[in-house]
C-alpha cells in the first residue's frame, strides 16, 4: 500500500480541487467542521459535518469551497493491492453520513503522525496496520449508518457511547445528550429499536468483559465486579445469576 497524502485541512478561502479518473488513487475525506460541496460523477453533494466521501480511481471528483465558507476535513489518498481488494469486498458508497467519531479521528491522527516521520524512523508495517484499521473502522461505520438498516442512526450513536463507557459509571442523560435527544425520547427509541433497555445492553457488555477476566485471569470476583462496572460483588452476582442461572464462582470452577 502506498499513502500519497494524509492530513487535516481547514479552509476559510475559496478552493477548487479535482480527482480525474485514471489516477489510480483512492480518496477518503471526512468532514469534521463547516460545510462544502462536492461533485462526483456528475452528482452534486452538500457536505456537512460527519459526512464521508470515498472516491474510487474511476470516479470523477470535484471539491468546491466558497469564499468565506469554513470547512475542515481529514483526508487520505493512496493506492495498492490491499486497498483495491478491501474496496471490492463490500459496497463502498460515494457519500455516507457516519458522524464525527473521536476514536476514528484518533486513528486518523495516528496515521498522520506516522507519515510525518522521516524515512529513517518510519515503520511501513505500522503505517499499513493503521491504514487497514482505518479502513475496517470506516467500513463498519458505513454499514451501521446505511439507510438499509432499520435501526435509526441516533440509536447507533447511543450503542457506541454505551460500549465505550459501559465499564464505568454513566447516566442515561449522558447517552441521550450524545445522541442529541431528550432522555425520554432516547429511552423509548433505544428500547423500540433494540428490544432492550440501555442498562440491559450495558450489562451484556459488562458480563462479556467479566467472563473474559474470569476465564483468563486470576483476579478475584470482587475485583472483576469493580473493574467491569458493576460496582459491587453482590450486584454482579445478582446480574450474573439472572443471565446464566448460576453464581459467578460456580461458573468459574466449571470453565
């Protein structure tokens, strides 16, 4: 894989750029601030915060930023056999709204930093792994926010927030705020879309983490309960037994 350019850009002045078919370059562009316009294969898009563009080498792509229009984005341009195979394995829409995910941004920044290193200290293996991770992350984000899904995008955002914070203390109000909804609306929408409450979803994540620790470490059950977000062993015992029909200690001796 060859990375030609990877970085972040913020524009406040007029800009025009284009990518003509035949350049053999794949282009990724995530809008993080402001707005701009893009034209791909004759179709015009208004690009807003959280919008992702994925441009194939055969696409004709034009980018328009107007005078005094503020626009910020992360971008990556590259090619190679791995990238070509990854692109073909699943549909890659030109435009997707995947939101601005801090984990994705952090991964993008890691690639930028690695690419800035002088050749003598740059690790090609690390660069490849980071770009592959970025591609897999983008692929999942696009799939989860596809219009083909019956689950609203706001629910996906709530699920990602819970997954990230499940092992600590979080409030339903925090989840609702992350999704841009009221508490009552977030509770109703999450339950109707997933068939479970936010707490039940958090418990699934906590129990999975607890089982991993019970299986592969010698940590005490009290310590596991605390590390996995249950707060106390009695509460962990209660939730575990309700789910699996046996106490954590008994389960551990069997497995």
